[in-house]
């Protein structure tokens, strides 16, 4: 006979579970807090191997200064989840949860990890902020909301931050907010993505407002962010640009969207061509050198080097003919004061054109930067160039396009500017890889092409 535990606690009273420990619901056990019940986990982990089914109006509150977790093999259906941790402290999901009313953020962080939060058709995220929000230390976690979008007007399903307007009937629509960085994007995307799956997904003429927090920018300059779309779950990308950017209210909006899929934000024209490595710009004495490597330039006629001071309006400052050298450098001997954004306009023999990624150098700044040379990498050996990087112990990590860690090493850096030789593992295959160099306070992101 199954055990049934019902918590019949008077309305508006609180059950307090004190630090430090674990509250475990064993297999075959049901826990069903009644309406108005508050259960407070104060530095207490919740392990559910049974069944949790909260009545409407019941609240699970996680508080305290230590990291807590929700885990177990049982079914977790929570009506109100209240996050009240100390600033910067995680409630870490180690299992999936279903929320029926709200996830309310007052302080602390919700680490989704590799799990998911299903908001269904009724629940919302409430009071998310720069300092209290959802994030993920995993690679596959997401928060999902479902609803019917028929001629929606500024509809924000689940308050996930993907705001959609359209004259069309999209029908039943699923929106997932994920936290993936995609290796095919040569400049890293921000730590927020949306996978939008409507029943009707053509001829939508939709307006899509993609909102974000500054804490999710991943080092990107929000003044130059574009919407990019992937039709195949992150393998190939199209830069669709923007109609409106608002760096104060933290959104990028695009009108005239005919279909949805996978979306994120990244600096413009950062999709790597299969025939070239990323463009890199760096200070060299009184000039700025623009460098790029080519490993196949069939039908390429020339490279126009373009510069901008705002990341939007570019002018051509020089041109180099394609000569099959494989390695090109163009010196900009008269850079502008302040920010200098660089990109290539690649001109093919038939007159068609495409753009490289954008790289930025501040002529007046001694900002810390890293770069790799050669890129693409040949024979697994690559030079890491560090400029104005602070002294400290840094972890260098290489990820594939699924987010799997392939290589890690520790660099004890003396500070300033120098080079380090990196030897990648022998079994690394050809492709595009995401590289992070990080310590407690700093993260650098770059991409590597391996031939």
C-alpha cells in the first residue's frame, strides 16, 4: 500500500526547514501541500523520488546563503516557486520541474543546468532582473511555455522575453528559452536563445522583439547586436539584422519575419564561411592590422577591407586581390580615434558578395584581448596571443558545436602582453570550435577553425 503524506498546514502559515540538510520524499510517497501553504527550504536541498503535486496557492520558497538543489527521480509539479537566495547564489535544478502559476524571482539565481522548466500554458516568470534571473551552467537546459497565438499583439508567452506580433494565426506555439553558445558563430552569441515552434510557420509577417539582460551579453557590444536565425537547430545561421535596437531597454526587434525557428543575438555578419577563418584586427605600433586566413578561395576575386566607427555604417578603406596566398594582412595606417570596427566584403568572380565577421579595436584603449594564430589551425599547434591581460590563473577550454568540452588546460599568466603555444589533442577533427579563456572575473571568447 502506498504511503500518502499530506501537509495540512493552516492557510498563510509557514513550514520552515532549517539549514543544512536534505528534505527527501521517498519513492511511492505523495506530498500535497494545501492552498496557502508556504514551505521554506533554508539552505536545504529537496530530493523528490516520489510525487509532489502542490495545490493552487501553495509556495515552495528557497532561501539562504548556500547553493541548494532540486533533484530526484519523482514528478515535481510546483504551483509557486519563490527564489529568495542570497545575491549571486544558485538554486540548481538537477531534475525537470513543472510550474503551474509562477517562478517568482526576488533574489538569487535559478541554474537550469541540463534540465527543463515547463511553464505549461498558465505559468510565468515573474520579477526577473539583472541580479535575480534564470541561467544555465549546462548545455541543454531550457525554460518552456506553450500557448495559442492567433493574430498576437505583443504577446510574451510565459514572460520568457520573446515578444511576438503578427496578423497571422500561428496556432499552438511552443517557445523554449535556452542558454547555448553556438560554435558556428565566429563571434560568440549572448547567453540567451529562443526556439520558437508555431503550428503555422509561413507567411507570418511577424514582428519579433528579443529581450535580454546585460548579464547575458557574453562580452558582446549590445550596440551592434543583430538577430540571427538558424533553420536547423544551430548548424547554419542567417544574419537577419535588426529594425530597432534599444541598449537602454535591452532588446533587438525585427519586423517582416515570415517564419520562426532558432534565434539568438550576436554582432553582425559573424557567420563563418566554410572557406575562411575569422577576421582578426589588432594594434601594431601606430596602425591596426587586419588579418584573415583563407584555405579555399575558389572564384574569389578580391577582398574589400571596410571600417566603421559605430559598427553599422561601413566604408571601404582598401582592397586586396585574391592571390591564393592563404594569409592576408592589411594595415590600417590611419585608424579613427576610439572604436574601429572592421569587416571584409568578399567579392566573387561572378560579382556576388558576402561579408566576414566583424572585429573591433579601440585605438585609444589598452583593453585586454586574446587572439589565435594561425586560424585555421594546422597540425594542432596554435599560438595564443594575449594583450593587456591581467595577471592570474586562467582556464582555457575548447568546446565542440554541441557544447561538449574537448580540451582544458590551466595558464598561470604573469600579466601584460605575450604569447602562449597551445597543442590541441591529437583526436580533434576538422571543424569550428568555441574557445573560452576565463578566471573568476573575466571571460574571453574566440572561435577556432581546425583544418
